[in-house]
């Protein structure tokens, strides 16, 4: 589990984003709550705001849809640029599927940080690359995945 500073309010926006991504790289789903606000919106931009997640529990459930069946996941640190409460993080992720396929996907993640926690998180990535390189069984699993986390963030992001 990723360690948290005693008082999240004292974290800089940069520390909050890097801490969140260390937690994500560990696939520490419970630890996400220490890095995002209770009303945090997480959105994969390529699939749109109608399939967002809100709050730490639903964000964790959303991430499990994509990563839960992976044999391995690794976040590769990259450029981080901050402007006040806004942080842009250019990085990549390597997904290793149980069937052996490996996909390294470039990401640009845009965050807003409030009181030392991420309150908005938008991921920009290549949907076509995932759909063309992921194994068919993983893609088919998306159709039957738990969607109890779905939050329509239209007009909020």
C-alpha cells in the first residue's frame, strides 16, 4: 500500500498527482481513496463523458474493468507540468495480458487538484491502438463488465 503524508492538504498538486500514479502503478485500488477527492471525476476522453466514474470506489471499479484481468501493469513516469491546481502528466503504460500480448500505450493525463487530492482526472489515449492490439477475449470481456460505476459527467468536465 502506498504511504500517504499525514495531512493531504499540505501536498502540492505535483505531489498529489505523482502519489496517485505511484498508487495506480501498484494497482492499489484501496489506496486510490487517499489521493482523490470523494467527488473526483475520472474520465477516459476517447470513450466520452457518459462513461465517467465519480468517487474513489467507483474509480477503482472502473480501473478494474481495464486492468483487472491483466497479468501485469506498469506506469512509466514522464513529463509533469503544473500550473496552479492544474497538472498535465505525459506518461505511458505497459499492459501485459494473461494471453501474453504486451501493449505500451502513450497517455496524457490532465488533473485538477483541490486540497492535496485529485478532483478531476482526464486520460487522453489512442482507443484504436487498444482495440487493435488487445486480445479478443479482453475486448469481449468489456461487454459483460460491471458497469455499476458509470457516471454521466456531461457538462461537468
